[in-house]
C-alpha cells in the first residue's frame, strides 16, 4: 500500500514568493501601492500591451463584475455558458443583467461560438475552460468579455488569448495557473479608456467629488506574490505540459482540442471516462485524489436541459495536475488508471 497521498491540485509557493511578501510587510506599505502598479505593468508586458492597459483587482469575480459595469450591462442580456463557474452568474445578477445560458459545444465544455452568433444577447462572457482556448475569431454584434481565468498563456495561431473581446479578465485565485497570494484578478483591454474609467471606479479613497466608487483594490502583498508567479508562469506551463504529455503518451483518454491552431495550457488534465465515480474510487484506494470538475447540480441553470453540458458533467474526471507533481507520482496515477481499463 502507498503511504503518500497525491493531491489533485497543489500550490507552488517557494522562497521567492515568501521573500517578496516579507519585503512588503517590512516596507510598511501594505495597501494598494507601487507593487500593484508594477504588477499591472508586468501584465501589460506579458500581453504585449503598452503600460496602462491592465488593472489589478481583488478577485476574478471582481474583474467580471467591473467588466460588466464598464460595458453598461445593467438591464442587458448577458450570454454565459451553463457549464462554467458560478462567479459568471453571480456577476451577471449583481450588475442587474439577465443571464442567457448557453450549452457546451459537442466536443468540449466550451461553448460553440457559431451557436451564440444567432442568440439575442448584448454581452457575452466567454471563458476558455480547463486551458482549452475558445474559438473566438469573428466580430460579433454583441460585446465580449474574454475570461482567461483557466487559460492564461494559451494561444491561438501563436498569439496569446485574452484580448479578443472588448475586455479580458483573469483570476489569480489559488486553484488557477498562477496566484497572487490566494485571491486576485486582472482586467485587460486594448482600449485604454476602459481601463482608465475602471481605475477611477476602483480607486475610491481621497477623492474630491461625490461619485459612487467601490473598493476592489488588490493589496501590495498580493501583487508582490503575483509578480513572482507571473515570472514563473512559462516554467509552470512547461511542467504542466510535460505531465500532460506523460499521461497522454501512456494512452490515457484526455480532453484535448482538435484544432491544430490552438495551443492549450494544462490547467487541468481531464480524463474522459464513461464511469467517473468508479475511476475516482479506484484512485482514492491508491491515495490519489481526483474530482468531477463540474457536477450536474453545478450547471448554472436547471430550468431546461442542456444536452452537451449535461453529458460533460457525467463523463469527466480531473486527475492530478500541478507543476510540482513528481514523475513517480505521475507514474502511479497512470498505473492505477491503466489497471482500471483492463
Ligand atoms: C472561468 C472563471 N472565471 C472567473 C472565476 C472567478 O474567479 P475568482 O475565484 O478569483 O473570483 C473563476 C474561478 O473560480 C473561473 O473559473
């Protein structure tokens, strides 16, 4: 019997992150200040944008809400995938918009943009789930918030995604590809005036007028940790890719985009199986943790049936995937899974 547990997800917080956090604590400037500005500049650089095109905030949910606010979403129809994180629904309701739920495509939990084109919506929130880029190539009659919370660094035709809509949002919560100390998020846009307007809304303190604003600030400590993690992102992505290839080349049936133009990042390794509960049980017996990434009851709307999304709730298992997953542990996961299919 194995005596070490293999978690499903695990953080990579090392000496550099700890030292960056300590430096902020020692500086006495804990609030939102120079580290946040630097993180915003680093993010602009990452997305090949000039400075001034990114705004760091307290969470990915805050980034979604603020994007909707910037696009005047109150009383508008907001398209959101039914197979997605509940923060999309939360942000839509908080702004006073009406959600219009969209089914997954046939081949992946991502929506099929061709299905959306004919929907009567004003704004679409478009996430690329599990690191697989959403196909988002044309101009649409609605506005688009591109959500790369699970896909920062993934590319289409060699170009990083995130800027294909009016605004892009990303979460840096601890389960994501990088974290700014547990929570955090960013909004990016090619349109600098949107970011300027949003900064005016976020930076609520010490103002001379009576305009309503709100505290969505990221702290200096979050930003300092985020900066270290962003620097490490290429290495993290490479390690995740190596693990994915190890699984894939061992014959595991994993969710992977069919389109050669897409370069996904491996936010999750998603096993496709007709018996997910049996897989989870067998892994658990061998001290390996795995999860159903989204259950039927977590779909964002239960009023009508969403055929494809429902199908994905019943046949996907997320198996261990994180940069520090050792080769030995990868091989143990593979061995158990190979034995199940025998
Ligand atoms: C696609 C997507 N968008 C937005 C969010 C919200 O991010 P946060 O948890 O930072 O509020 C999440 C995460 O949970 C997510 O998966």
